[in-house]
C-alpha cells in the first residue's frame, strides 16, 4: 500500500495537475500527502475559513489533518497530537 500511495503522490498527482492546472480536488478524493493542500482543497476561501474556525472553535477542540486551522497542531512520529 505504501508503494501505491507513493506512486499516486509522487508520480500520478503531478501528471494530473500538469494537465488540469488550478482545477483543485474534492476532499473525499484527495491525497493526504498533497503538498499544497490549502490551495488545492480550499483555494481563495482558506483565510476566511480559518477566521470562521477561530471564531467558533477558539481552543481547537475539533481537529483533522489538512483542514482550516490545523496549523495549530502537529502529529508526532508516534501519532500523538501536539500544539504547534
């Protein structure tokens, strides 16, 4: 599975992006290793979504990878979440 993920992330995604510049992606079809996930997933809406997140969840109770406001956290190699 790791080889297939590497193939998707490092070989296929760049090819698809090259022929569909600026097309974005759907979260349910997204590559969790997407290097520019803020732009690809949310585009120009990202800053506004972070503002909404900060207004309604100022303590970052709700968290996930690659979502607005996730910069407040890091995930250690052992899987533990830590404040950034």
